[in-house]
C-alpha cells in the first residue's frame, strides 16, 4: 500500500523549532512518508534549527533576500510552492502558526486542492494590526485548513466563535516537545560570552525583542528600561541575542552597546537558547514562542507587548504583560528582582501548554483522519494534558473527508 504523504511547510526559526519534532514523529510512522519543504523566509536562523534537530528538507525555496518585504515573501512562497506541490504530491500540507510562510503555504495548498492541517491554530488578539501581520495570517489560514491543532481549550473556543468546529483538536504545543529534546543538565555553551557567564553568582536575564509592531518608540523604551535596570542591579547580567533585522541591531547597539553587563550576542542555535532559558533567572521578551517555552522550565516571563494572544500563561501566572512603556517594564522587573515570594509564585505556576507529547497526538489525529487507525479516539485520560481543565475528547471529523486526495 502506498504511504500517506504529509508535507510540513515552514520557513522561520520559531516555526522550525516547533515543527521539527513533528517532522520526526511523522517519519517514525510506517504508513506515512514525512516530507519537508522550507521556504527559508529566515535563512541563517532556520538552518541552525534544522542542524540541531537533524532535519533535511526535501524541498528548499530559498526565498530570503536583503530587506525583504511582506509582499515579496508571500509572492515568492506562492510561486515556489507550485513546483514543490506538483513534484512531491502531498496528501496533506501542515503549516504552523502565523507567519507569511504559513498563510502562503496554506493558500498554495488550497489552490492545488490539497488539504491543510494548521498546527498551533486558534490564537487570537482580535486586533488585525497587532501582532502584524500574524493576526490576519492565522485567521486566514484557519479559514483554509481542514484540521486545526489548537494548543489549548481557549484556542479551540476562539475557532468555535468563528464557526470552525469540525476537525478541531486540542493538543498542547509542540514547543514543549522540542524543549524535552534539547535541554540537558550537562549542556556546554558554544557562544564565547555565554561560556564566561557566572550563572551561580549572578542573576542572568534573557532578553529578546524584534517584533515589527515594536519598531520605533516601543523598541527604544524597551532598551531604555534594560539600561535602567542594569544600572540599578549590579548582580544582574542581561543577555540579548539580537535579531538579524538591521533595525533591531541598530537600535540595540545604540541604546545598550558598551555596557559590560549587557551582552549583545548573535542569535543562538535552538539548543543553546533553550539551555540558556533553563539557566537564566528571568525572561523579558516580545516573542510568542518564549511565552510557551518558559513555563516548562519554571522561568517567569515579562511580555514586552501591549497584548498577547497567549492569555493562558497570564491566567496560569507564568507570564505578566509588561507593555512597552519604560516605567512599567522597570516596575515589574524590580518586583521580581526584589520580592522572593512574587518570583516563586510565577516560577512555580502550572504550565498550560502540555506535556511534551503533542507531536504524537497530532500524528494520531492525522492517521485517524485518513483511516490509517481504527475509528475511535485515544482513551480520554491520555488526552488530558492540562492540569486546570476537565477531560475532553477531540471533535470527530466527517467520514466523507477521510479519503486520500487524488489517489487510491
């Protein structure tokens, strides 16, 4: 019997971190041929993740150009995907999250009448311009997808509000799977500055800031807050792996360069990043992924944004929304530096994003959808991955959609 062809499409570092465990899980199933197509929306940062997880793409669009725009990314993805889909003939295409690669990959699949599975579905801020362009990318992808793999019950409910109820599964987040693969107690850093940091006698704060909606005054406020905190706390070192965006690099150097306790370093490979998170004291970030990764490691997070599409972490107590005003960022950071009880409360909160088995559940759902598994779902207790929710079953998909498209 010919194998089911499942093609995973991604192009950025965060997508790769969350999709590589799924690519590997698909490859472990006898009835599935796991295919991988990368757009290389982020070339260098993507390649470092592929190397760590030892994933070799079957197709590489290599679209990245200097100072690329959203329009060039989307158009190159669409035209490049034509040849990839025609050549590899997938039965389903998996896209992740909310990047331009995500939307273009889903749209191209639709044009070829190939079914789409959306990993990390259902995140919403309900503000189309924040995060930009991610909010509309994920909403539009949700309208195209056949299977929706929501990380949390709240994400499932967001989809239901938009009339999307068929083929919806609450799975947890694959980023927890990735962390289980990369964090090691005996890990040795390769970055020269990280090698010299004294994690035992200093408090190390991991900083990331790169989002488009923070360009301008918000990014400058974030940098000013870090500089102010550095002056106030001599035992605190800040490590900022600076995004390759020319604007981000110029801003970080302007406001934070020359301070021997603020370490502006190049972007880290995923294994170094995860192990830095495991050893740091606190995380300050505008990243979406770090809000999900940190709870698995017991690290408080201050989110450097005006809103977040991940309110579960706020409700669980692992994350606080700091905004982009200097005074508020400094206030919340000071609380965590000065108040041991406040720090412990965040560090010991329940992780709302799963148990490290999300990739297994997604593959099981795909197998069930295409009839590679017997009807009926995995026992209910095996799907109960959130300590603060009741047991539930994923919604049943319609039997009429189970055939493999275009083949017998």
